[in-house]
C-alpha cells in the first residue's frame, strides 16, 4: 500500500517545499527546480511502468508516449 503512494508523496512534499522556498527567494531556488523536474519525470515513468504491462501495452510504446508528453 505505501509503495503505491510513495511516488505521489515524494512529488507532493518536494513541490510543497520548493514552492515555500520560492515564495521567499525565487532566484535562489532555480537550481533546485532544475534538479526536481528530472525527478518528477523519473517518478512518473516509474509509477506507470507496471500499469503499462498490466494493461497489456508495450513498454516501448509507454516510453514513447511519456517522451511525447
């Protein structure tokens, strides 16, 4: 149960922290946002990887769709 919610929790907490920091000093948080965006991409791909297999879709097709988005 906790593993299925873990990616969403990581994204929520990370976004909340970065948003809070950005309201104080936007220029100082740019590098954190630049690091956080690839983390969001990896977590998005990771969280949907098994769903693609369960729905009997090709994993290659899933990766292509994620790249297009």
